[in-house]
C-alpha cells in the first residue's frame, strides 16, 4: 500500500521539487491532495498529472469549485489547507507554503497524527512551543525539509537526543556576502534575487540576501532539536556543500554533505528514518566540489540576522513579530516601496513596539501576527 501525500503549495519551488521526487518514487508514494494560492491552471495540470483526488485553490472563485467532475474534490478559501492537511487518505503532509499562511495547516496535521515534512519554517518560528504540543497531543511528527535541519536530523537519527551538544548551521552568505554596508543599503531587487547557489521562491531568496533566513533557521533549530540559543551557531560557507555541523557531547562532529539541491532533503523527510535508492540524486564528487571555505557572519552589516536571533532568544510571541514584520518588509522591497537597507529598519520598528505577550494559543499568535503586519506596514510608508 503506497503512502498518501498532500503537497501544500504544490506550484512553488519546493512543491515542484517534491512532485519530481514523488514521480521517481511512484511505487512508494501517491499524491492525494494538492493546494496552491492562485495558479489555477498550474494546479489543475498537476492534479491531472498526479491523479490527486483533492485540489484546493486558496484564492479561487466559487465557479471553479462547481466545475468539479466528480472524481476529484475541489475547494477554495484558506480552509482548503486544513482540509488537505487532515484528509483521511493522507499520511504525510508536505508543507511547502510560504509564510505565516502555513501555520494552521501544520498544527491541524500534527493534531490529526500525520507526519509533516516541513519546508514552511515560519510555522516553527511563529509558534514553536504550540506546534510541538500539537505533535505531542495528536501523535504526529515533524521532519524538516530545510537542508540544514535535514542534515542535522540525518546525523542525529539513531542517537540519543541528549548526546547532542551544539549545532553550527551553514549559510551561503547570499549574493551580498562581500558587499560593503553602504553598497548593500542600495541593492536592487534584481541583485537581491540573484542567489549564487540556490534556486528558490522570491521571499526566501530575499531572506537569504538579508540573512533573515538564517535567523529563522536558528529559531527553527531551537524548536526542532530542543537546544538553547547559545548552542546554535552559524558560519558562512559560500559553496553550500556542508549543510550543518552536528556536535555531540564528546566533541565529535558529524556533517552531511551534498550539492545544493532540495530533492534529497525532501526525499529524506518522506522516508525518515529509512533510506531508499533514488537515481535522481546527483552523486557527489569531492574533487569537482573544490575548496570548501568558511567565514564568520557579518552581524553588524546584516542586521536582520541579529534582530531575528534576538527575537528568538526573547521567546513568547516575539519571534512571530519578527516573522510578520519581515514578511511585510520583504513584500514592500519586492514592490520597490522600500530600499534593501530599510528591511531591517521595518523589522526593528515592529520589534521595538511589541509588548511581548505570551503565546498561549494559536489565536493569540495570529492576533500578534496581524498587529505586527499593521505596525510594519505603517513603518514602510
Ligand atoms: P514559492 O514562493 O516558490 O512557493 C510558495 C507556494 O505557496 C506556492 O505554491 C504558492 O501558491 C503557495 N502560497 C503562497 N501564498 C500562499 C497563501 N497565502 N496561502 C496558501 N498558499 C500560498 O516558495 P518556496 O521557495 O517553495 O518556499 C516555500 C517554503 O519552503 C518557505 O517557507 C521557504 O522558506 C521554505 N524553504 C524553501 C526552500 C527552497 O529551496 N525553495 C528551501 C528551504 C526552505
Ligand atoms: Mg535552509
């Protein structure tokens, strides 16, 4: 019996990589449910190709819903994410939605006892404790797709969690690794979208240029691996070959190595703790990979990173404020409303105004998220 999969955000970069992985593993996995935001034609095409029996179009019109042919259920509106994530024939939910919109589906899937293969790191940043509680109470599990966290999980699997002592996550450094602070402030949208090693959606590509992405990943690691912030470090590694260093209590360090491709972490998230053969993964050649270099992160110049890690350390709803303000600032930058150098200013403004309410439940987190968006939006003017 093959394993049923829901792909939330199937029209994006991670969604497309997931569909390629599943296509190569057809005897193991079958696509049951798919969702997209607004790309109706693409969603229908992927639905036809995979034989999915549930299609959810978040921003779809009611007319689209009615034209269902009977064998495939169609739904519209934000609820379709939760419906797909809790579908009775779904065993694994690949959450490849970008941003805060992915939170409730992750929680619902975990409460329903599903595995969540999580690309949507914003889920853990916004509500890490509540998400872990949902997994505990519902019996679901989270396996990260993010390459750094997948690397750590691969090194940890089969070992006692308390043997883990420290992580060093790697960062490519993005397109502006060697730029001066003055030049950085004026970087254009085109320059920021030209990532040197990874092909990704626009939001995470900008996050990689500001290094906000690495702050989101530090917070993600804190919740996934139960580590204090002092035990999570970051080093710049421009070649993106070593994805993370996993240090154990005896001082040993294990690393996972591979060319920058999300298909391997996606496959591992579907099969963990097992491994299956996959002819589609490019075999590693150490000589061709060339020199591997490491440098410290420039915290003073990449302020979004420092702000994000500080928000993580502050805990409660502060990371949710960081996440929401960052989403608003990135959107404003992509729409040429603010300069690259202002992204950190907008985030800082929302964080300064925040009171630090506790994250008692998902509704509270979502209310804080809305407040932070309004505050950040005002700071963009
Ligand atoms: P993307 O922009 O390419 O795709 C986003 C997907 O989410 C699309 O299918 C879109 O239709 C859907 N979507 C957008 N807004 C939505 C909304 N409001 N409600 C429901 N669905 C919505 O993004 P991506 O690069 O695939 O990234 C997806 C997630 O994976 C992000 O959280 C990102 O940080 C994470 N991630 C991506 C990569 C990568 O290589 N692309 C690597 C690691 C982690
Ligand atoms: Mg990553």
